[in-house]
C-alpha cells in the first residue's frame, strides 16, 4: 500500500506548482491563466523520507450542471475519494473566498485528514489571508509557498502521521530525479568490429502516446481502452491541455498510456498556453515507444496528420494509425482506401503503417488496435544477426550495385546492427560520401521487404572501412 495525496483548491492557487515540486519534475503545465489543469494528473511524489502517490486536480468550481467546469469538478472529487489525505490550497494574497468556504465545508464533513496550505505567503502580502484561513475550521493553516518551498516541513509532518496511522509508512525515498528512462538508451552498443550486439533489454512499461488533431477523439479512445471515464471528454475542442499519463496492464503487458493535447498547425497556435500544451504533447512523442495517431474518420487524413506522422518517424518511434469515428462513416471502403493511398504517396519512408478502424464512442476495434501496437513495438525492438545481414547485403549488392561516381565504384564491405529501438544499422563502405540517397532508399526498401520490417523507422549510419595497407 502507498499513501495517496490529493492537492485541491480553487483555480490558480498554485496546485500544479506544488505537484511539480513534490514529483521533482515540471510535468504539469503552469501558467498565470486560471484553469490550466483540467484532467486529474497522477505522479510519484517524494518529500524528505516519504514517498507517496500524488494527484494534481483541476480548480474547484461551485457548479453541478453538465458544463466543462462541472465535469472537471467531478474528476477532482474522484481524486479526493481515492486519497488518504487532502492538501487544500488557497491563495493567501487573495484571502479566503466564498468558494474556499464552500469546499472547506465539504471537506470538513468528510472523513479524510485535511491540511490547509495558505500559498503565496512569502513576504507580508499573504499574512491577512493566512489569518483568515483559521476560520475554515480545518485546523491550523500552514504559511506556505509552493514556488519557494516554504512550509514543506509541516506538510511532511502531517503526511508522516497519516502514513503511520494507516500503516503505509515506507523506506526513505530514492532520488526523485531518477524517474523514467529515455526511449533510446536501452541495450548494449556494439563495437564497430563486427561483433553482434546484445539484444535490447526490455525494461519498464510500453510507453504509448495518443496524438492527433483537436477533437479527433483521443481522450474518448483512451477512456474506452481503460474501461473508465478517466479523462475529460466532451464536444468542446481542445479540452485536454496537459499530457496525462495513466499506468495500465493489457494481456499481462504493462503500458503507460499518455493522452496529449490536440496538435494544430503551427501557424494557428498563438496563445501562450496552447504553445505550452503543444510542446508537452511533442515531448510525449519524444519519450514514447509507439505512437497512435488518431484520425477523424469523417475528415480523413489531412496535411496536419501527415506532419504529426512525419515528426513521429523523425523521432524514431513506431507508428499506428487509428481511423476513429468509424461508426459514423458511410462508405467505409472508400474512406480506408483514401487514407492508405494518401499514406503511400505522402509517407513513403515508412511502408506498411497499420491503419486500424476504431470507434472510441462505441468501443469497436479496440483489441485490434492494441494488437497492432504490440506488433509494431516488437518490430521496433527487433535485432538481426550479423551473418544474416551480411549475406543479405551481398545479394542486394549483386542484384543492384551502387552507381559509380567519377569512374570509381563504392564497395559495400560490411553491415551490422548496433542497436534497436528503432532498428539502426551501420554500413561500412569504401566511399560513404559517394553513396547516394536513392541507393540508401533502395537498401532500406529491400531490408524492410526481406526482413519483414514495416511500420517502424529504419536508420542507416555510413562509415568508411579502414584500409589495412594504408
């Protein structure tokens, strides 16, 4: 069992700043604009000798209808229900508001320990608000500053008491900055002497990023995969702002699902907050293993979808296309053929990308989508023996030798695969600068065909072989 902590409060009181401080990472978007956080974000927190599960929540609004604010509030209430202890934050410089009093009353009637953090108390401007916080009836408030780390000792004291009372005290935390691993860092590197590299070590969960244009149905798709309303959805475009990671298990395979903000054309992104959200989404792609590009089936594959797909390939990630809203499409054969033809013309560097028809609303195609993700992930991790690669190289060179440049031919000497994730090959030749891009594309196409390697990026590194008589 792990202690679970929820951070709650009105919009723009500093909840995400505290979340970032306790997790040791700037994962939650922070801006002066109220209501930046919408979905509840989960992370691993650490404070001195304590580790705990931490929830960042949307700003609490006093609404109970079907509006976006009300849906955000319900997500925050779920976090409170799952928590062992609640940290209620208020803006000491603004003082206690009517909304603070309403939610303090609800927390007071609950059975969860609550600590009031009067945030932004650095200096004298917050002293009046700190005094007002005593009237909430939730015990002595803490003069706090999430930005500067003031008051963390009092937070540690309360969390320690709750951990001891619930039997959830743990060993001292390891370095908080050690969370996660780079997607390309696994596996031993082969030396350039031709020895076979060791297979890449499959450590940690499969990191699966869900990307696409705004309102393509990404969050609805993730909710359907998880089997619960974990993420905010609705008819409004651009609901998701933060990249929200959710740990999940499918067929005994640990998966970290990452839902991202919609990616619009760069020329249309003007607001600072949207720029932050887009940067967060692109960061999720950089650290993913496989990326699912969600396409609105009613609109088809447009230029922005292809831009996202191309960025994914350039980052070296496996790619799967989810043709969403399949239940609303009339001529399905024509829609699928149009997407496949556009992919063939506009994304020739990666052939065989799976296109899976799905419906996040109805739940159709989910198993097929995940099976394709697993298949692409396995391809992304594939390693080939050096003798097999060199036998293949001799055959393709005999069938189509490299063209001569200046009357001298480039001789292909040797090939090896030093790493996977994505498959990367080192080609030793006599004149690497004279080997044209067209011939490299020929080698890549033959390699994909002969070794059954679709849907993932393939990288070639050219090196000049040493002359033993030089």
